[in-house]
C-alpha cells in the first residue's frame, strides 16, 4: 500500500488531507509529466452530500494507476512508498494530478 496525502480539499473523500475512499485510480495513460495525470476517483463535495465513503481516513491506500510511463507504476499499481495528489481547488478530476509522477521515458 502507498501512503497518500491529498490536497484536494473539495473532494468528498478528503478528510484532513487523507482519503476515505479505500482505494483510488490515477489516470494518465499517455502522461509524460504530472499534469497529464489525474485522480479519477475525485468526486466534488456538494453541499448536503455525504462527506466520505469510509468512516475514517487512511494514510495508506491502494493506488491503481494507468500512468504506465511513470517509474512507480508496476503492473498498473503504484509502487511508490508515498504520493501526493495535488488539486487544492479542484472542481473535477482533471483539476487534480499525481505530484509524484516521474516519467521513465
């Protein structure tokens, strides 16, 4: 499992910069830099909507990853010890990115 910090405070799964979803998917099949990735699991928190899916946030989480050019990608799973999802004012998944993406190309 990967240690995840998330700055996407507008995501319904974010609680104290940790994820309450249980697992996430990072997209970016053709990414050559971090801006080409995004957290596909991001869901904007709407007023009156549920805050998260799990009861407690987790520091360690399963990260599925489609960014096959990233040096941390091993069989579509993130093998990095820790990552950060950036996107403090995100309104949709395209406003987020995996800050640890490192192109192995």
